[in-house]
C-alpha cells in the first residue's frame, strides 16, 4: 500500500500480514531495545507477567481490558495493570 501524502510504502500494516514467528521476533526486539530508564527490572517484569497470565482477562498474550500485548505493557515502568482494580 502506498501512502501518497508522505511518499512512503506501508511495509506491514496489519498483524495478519506478518508470519507469526516474525511478528513476535519484532515484538521482543522492540521490548529489548526500550531505553533502560523506562523499563522495569527483570524481577518486576516477571512478577507482572505472572499476574497477567493468571488473570481471566488474559487471552493469548493480550489483555482483554485494554487490548495490549501484556509483555509490552508489563515492560514499561510507568504502566499499570489496565483492570479496573489494578493488579500491579
């Protein structure tokens, strides 16, 4: 798809356009390349993920409350759980 207003090519606009393995590789690369000052430490990251995977609103790596990928949301220090009664 071509965007004529900025003269650039849209490489992969939708998740369905990515092979599964490639998409998740990009997600993990993105998380790994976040600036250290905005990321939580590894212990806190794992704690958050453990809470997420036991939540009834967790589904295949995503949060049904906000629609985020929980691994990305959990990695960023300023983020909180999206549930009405925040779990982390």
